[in-house]
């Protein structure tokens, strides 16, 4: 095991054990390196790595702190990585979305509020056949994110968000507009919303499966 990896694991153990909690300040570098039996250089590299994935927050002139460790923060790195993937990897990511997102939609059907439903309806009404790609992408991300968020499960919602590549969505919407299928796609959004309004979890789940599967099929043909 590389020395830096060992340092990362030791800091992780301190957080998992409760020795360091969300918002806690790490001991000074010299003290911590001696306590963990690590060189100061390997400790610095570990801190840099943990800062990138939002586990640690390095505040210049103040010290290093454990972040809030909230799910949205920790999953930011995954969202970045998803944007880098192409071809077969993207199809695998969509397959994961096809598993998770319909379930989140089914859960949301039982707990979504009238206010949340109205907000989603408002999103759909902003779309027209001549809407530009940038607006369509923003709409699509917001539509799916709001439904996942309405499930009430923050980790599930943020995981789905992290799997939602803006780059891939732009590519898909560009293909949809060129194929003249914007109206059909928005109709699918309306159908999912209607099922949510009816509190019909099975129907909402089935419609979301078909919707995400359609994106998968389009990408397979476009490769």
C-alpha cells in the first residue's frame, strides 16, 4: 500500500471512529503526523486528496477541518467523474439510473407535496418546441432532480443527481431536437407528473423506466 493511501485510511479511521466529527478541526500537522506515525509529506498529500473529494476543508491561515460530510458534498466528485466517461461507460451509468430513478419516483409518489407537484408542472410549461438546447438541458436536470428529491431520501436523490451528466444530457437533447422529438419527450415528462399527481407509484415507476430506457436506446443507436 502506498504511504499516501495509508495516510488517507488512517484519517478515515479517525472520522469513522468518531475521533473527528463533521466540522472538527484536525490537530496541527506535526502533532497529527507523529500520532499516526506518518511523514509530514505523506500527510500533506493525503489531506490534499481528501480535500478534493470534499471530506476535508483546508482553510489557509486557520487550519484543516472535516467538512459537514453531507451526501451532496461527498457526491460532487462522482458527478465530475461521470462527465468524463464516454461510450460504454455512459451506457452503464444510464443502466444504474434506470434501476435507481424509477424507485425514487415510486417513493416520491407517496410523499410528494402539492407545492412540489406545482413546481414541476411549472418547469414543464416553460418548454416549447423552439426552446434552445441549453434551456432544455437545465429543464431536464431540474425535472429529474426535483422528483428524486421529493422521495425524501437525500442520499438516493444526491446519488441520482451525481449520475446525471450535463454533457450527456446536452448530447441527448441535441439529438432529440434534430429528430423533432422534443414534444414526445416533454409528453413523457407530463405523463410521469400526471402519475405522481394521482399518487400512482406503480404507474410513475413504469413511466420513468420507459423514459430512461428511451435515452439508453437513443445512445446505443447514436454510438
